[in-house]
C-alpha cells in the first residue's frame, strides 16, 4: 500500500468512497452526495494535501484537511476528513493516511488538526484517540440523519507543541 497525493483522475474512486459514507453510514451528517466534479475541485484546491491510500491500483481511502474557520486568527488550525472502504479499515491504511496528512499539515504551518466525529462512529473516536487526538468537546444533538439526533465529538491534536504563537496573527498572513 502506498500513500500519495490525489490526482484529478482519482475523483471517481474517491467520490464512490465518500458517497458510500454519505449514503450508508452515520459517520457524516451530510446527506448530499458528491459528484466527481466536486471531488476534482477539492483535489485541485488541496494543493497536494489531498491524499489517497492505494494498493494494486485501487483507492482504499482518502484524507484531506481544510480551514477550520475563516479569519486570520484561525489560520494555524485545520479540520480533516478521512474515509476508508470497509475492507480497508483496521488494516493500517487509516493510520498511514493520517500520519502522512499530519506531516503535510505541519509542513503547511498547521499547529492544530481537528477531527469532527459523529458520536454514532465509536470506531473513529477510538482511531483518533489511538493517534493522540484528545476529545475537547461533545456537542449534543448537533446533527440529524436517518431520523436520529446525533452528537458531534470534537477531537484535536497539537501538531507542533511548544512553539511560540506569532505576535500578531491577524496581520502577518
């Protein structure tokens, strides 16, 4: 298995994985499926930080990070998404994707990486905890899907602990 930057020709495979998660799981509260064009645009916007796990030419999963919130004070914080095919779970692909994604985020100057996890996905909570993410908030009934109120669990990992903050994060962007 290898981890590499996604290419626009990966859009169909990535789209199929994302749409399975949207359609058939409670891992995301999103109910609107993506198109290959949507995914192509995300890959292009990712500037090499949209990653895929690939084995024998098959995409097993994808991960990327994106701004947590707008505004210069948040520019050192990003949120991430990771999705794997069911058969790729618990096989090391997720760990490899996250380690590569964290390295990309750190290279991009990201100080904190956020995971926003559905409470209906305890495996994802355990996965992130095993990678050093700490639960920082649990927001009850933040989402609704398949006739259920669902909690959001926020987890975070400080990628660059101990570094000093910039003097004026709003003006030195």
